């Protein structure tokens, strides 16, 4: 699992389709914009979000993660790991913090309403495929 510590400038580029394969929804971009107005320009919020992702990965049984981000110093990686270890016992409660669905997005699996994780059941098709 890859944990990318997402800055507002990088999020803006992803939101504007300037990074192939990366999607940042309007909701996530608005959150990052608000966080970037803080005294630390959103650093604490970014690191705490990454620590929650680490805790979730650990709770889901991952043996390791890849932590990356633009100009991410070693001390920030240390913080993410230590804080993530601290949060890991209650990892399920952080799932809701990562609810950023794409408008009209296609999701292959149904979501468990209790946990926010995917079920093994396929989601119903809401749109018809265009004819070829």
C-alpha cells in the first residue's frame, strides 16, 4: 500500500487532471485548501491523515507500506509511523475520514455501510454501457 502525503499544490494538479491516473475530488481539494490556510500550511493535518492511513493499512493486515510525498523529511516519516502505531487499535473508526467518492464514479464492489470497506458483492450497474 502506498501512503502519499498529499500537499495542496499536488492535489490541485491531480484535481485538474495534470497527473495521469491520480484523482482528487472536489471535496478533498476543498478540505486541503482549508487546511493550507492554517499557520503550518496544513502540515499537521497531512501528517495526521497519513498516520490514519498507516493505522488502517495495519488494521487491514498489510505487512508494510510505502510512504512518500514531495520533500517529505525523515522526521515526518517517523511521526507517521509512530502515530499510526498509536492509532492502529482503533483503525476502523478512521475509515470515514477517507470518504471522497467521485461523482458518477463506477465502483465495482458494494460498500459495507457499517465499516465503509468493500463487500465481496458486486455493485449494481447504474449506467448502461455505450453501444459500440
